C-alpha cells in the first residue's frame, strides 16, 4: 500500500496516495496551466460570485467548474480545488493505479478498493477533530469536500465551522460545500442549509457544524469517532491563512 505523500504547487497543498504519484502531480501542473491560460482570456471567471457563460474554447477543467457553479448558483472558482483533485486522481487511475486518493486543501477525491478513513476538522468548535467518516469500498469512488468560514483563504459569506458535502462529482461537492458554509451564520441556520443543499441533484449527503451543533442529511458514509492520535498533524495547513490552534 503506498504511503501518503505531500505535493505543493503554487498556492495549492496536496496529500496524495497512489502508485502513480507522478501521473497525478503531472496532471495537477497540466490542469493549472490550462486554467490559468483560460483566466487570461476570461478574467471574470476568476472573480465572479455567480454562474457565468464560457468562451467557446474553454478547457475541460473550466467546463466542469462552470457546470458545478450553475447547479449551486455560486461562482465557478468555488469548485476549483475539488475539480483538480478529481482530475489528478483520474489521471493516476488512467496510468494504471489501483488506488488514487487526492486531497487538495480539504477537498478529497477517493478511489480505492478498501475502506478509507476520512477525518473531519471543525476548528475551534467543540466537535474539533473528534469525528471521521469510515468510507466503505462499495461507496468508492467518491468525493468528500469541505469548506469553513473560519479556516483557509477562500471567500466565505457565512460563519460556519465546517460544511462537508459528499457526492460522486468533486466539482459539485466542492461548490456545494462553499454554498453550505455561506448559508450558516448561527446554529439555527443549519436545518434550512441542509435542505437547500440536499435539493441540488447529485448531492449524496451533507454534514454541517456550527458551535456545538452538528447537522446531518442524506446518505453519508458511516460517521465514527476519530481515534487517530496524529490526526491534527494531518490537517492541511494553508500557507495564506492564520495558524490553526
């Protein structure tokens, strides 16, 4: 079984487990190049907070992001991390890997033939890092994407400790996690946010944390207690955000 390896590229931080690590990292560089070239031609794609149309020559990565934006009603860059994670994993699988797990700043695409434990981190909430998903092999491949209003550099319009979305498509899961985090400012917002996100076709499940309250909806993987004593050291540290406690 290959070990997890870290990979840093420009402003992104990855943890990758795959026999075809080189194929995954080459795809990350390739897709970033395609996206950056496209942003030069359509600068508003980078800054828009709502869905927008594409130029005819848009690359596949931009098309995946735009489709996720149209389904969630937010800007396409909300889907970038999950999209790149899935593209990298797909490249590793196409190169002959039997396993490809790619985490990009809290957005994860999982392809494996065994159970995979995915720890959840809710920052300074009482939930902290006490929970994890135990994802069985019959649920894979699967995307598990998380957003927070309190961690990382991405724009959030809410005040949510953790919003985690599960879906087959990582672009959609990433955008929907951003939407969910935007919708939660106080614990009383959780129920309406769960209903809003679960109404989006393609979403399998949602987990939301605000203070001591945890809200669950849909077909989530089994939720278990996180017993990994080193889990806090495995949290992706964003170089542009404030240090984690």
